């Protein structure tokens, strides 16, 4: 029997403790799927925004409804998270952060920058 | 290196090249609209009908379509086991992305007209 066939499988997702680098990586994937689904909506809003002045107003007015605000924040967060973790992956490709401590540290740096930017977005958009 | 060994390299490189462009473009748009210009209808139309902005925006969507193709393809290959279903979903995603590309062309032509 091959070695990898005898390795124990333990896939209870609630008991696996992922390191922070693993968590932001999973969210890179999730936000990627969200952004993919957002492509047609982005085109729809782009089309509406160039149609005429009143349609443009309709698009910008979306910022004032609570439900659309939630979706705007979700998309902005997805974009920020995907871009920041993606940038970290590009740096890892260039052989930065390969050491375990730096891997964790750089993941935390991503989380902190993301939180600060989201705070700025919320202040800028809604206050 | 054999051909088989190179098989996965092309999507890997495409994913990274498009990522760099997407990152730079989002940064450019965010800085331009958030810090230097007020978002009004006339300015928006003028910005979108500018030739260089049209090219940069087209490249942005092209990069995004390629980038999503590789990304979503990886996700489907990872999680969808039944062969036919996997094939069908890959086909659907491809159509979806190509259709989105044509839609963007249509919108850009609306701006120019």
C-alpha cells in the first residue's frame, strides 16, 4: 500500500484550525467567486450609467438604500480582500514571506490594512 | 522540460500577468475618481469616451475575463467530481465570459455614438 493511502483522513471542517494565512487564502477563493458573479452586474450598471443623465442618477442613488449599501460594501470588501491577498501571493511567488513566521506576519498585515481601508470606505461612503 | 511539464505553466503565468494589470488599473481608477475628480455624469461620459481610457478599460475587462476563467476553472476542477457536470459548467462559464466581453464592446460603442 502506498504511504499516502494510509494517511489518516480527518476532515471535520469545524475542528480543523487553519492558520491565518490559510483563512485569508480561503477567502481569496470565496471573494474571487463573488467577483466573478459580479461581472454581469458591473456591466449592467456601466450600461445604465452611460445611457442618459437620469439613469446615471439612478445608479449613484443606489448608495442611499440600506440594502444596496450592504451589497456595495460586500463587493468593495471582496475586491479589497482579493487584491490584497492576491498581492501577497504575488510576493510569495517572488519568494518573499517563505518562512513560517513571516507568512503569518504578512497575513496579519493584510488583515490590518484591509480593516483600515474598509473603515475608510465606510466613513467615506456613508458618513 | 517535456510538454506535459509545461502544461500548467501557461494558465499560471496568465493568472499572474492579468493580476498585475488588474491591480494597477483598480488603483488608477480608485485614485482618479476618489481623490482628484468629482463623479458627475458629464465628466464620467467624457472620461469613458477618451480613447486611452477605452483601451485601458477594455484591457481591464479582458484581463478580468482571462483571470476569472483560470480561477473559476481551478475551482471547478477542485470541487466538481462528475465528469459531465464539470464539462457542462466549464462550458457555461466560458460562454458567460465571452458574452460579457461582447456586452462590454456594445457599451463602449454606446459611449462613442
